[in-house]
């Protein structure tokens, strides 16, 4: 499933390499807006799915 297209922007790579995400370094950029939209869409889809499935807990297996 394709959530969205992120504009090709070298600042995304530069910020990632420097440890400063584009949404922090240049929050007004098209790339930052696209990434925020993806996060919001994904969050909404996860919330809707969890409401449908009525999951009370997520099983976690610890591997040592």
C-alpha cells in the first residue's frame, strides 16, 4: 500500500546523516509536510484497526 509520495529533497538525506530530521530542521518544507502526513495517516489506520480488532494487549516475546 502506498501511503504518499515524498518529494525528492537532498536535505532529507543530509538531515538524516546529521541526526536532525527534516521535520525538525525545516518543518515548513514539502518533504517535512509529506512525512508528517504519512505519520498521521499511518497513526489513523493503526487506531482504526485496533478499534476494529478490540485488542487489549499486544503479546511480546522476550528473546535472550
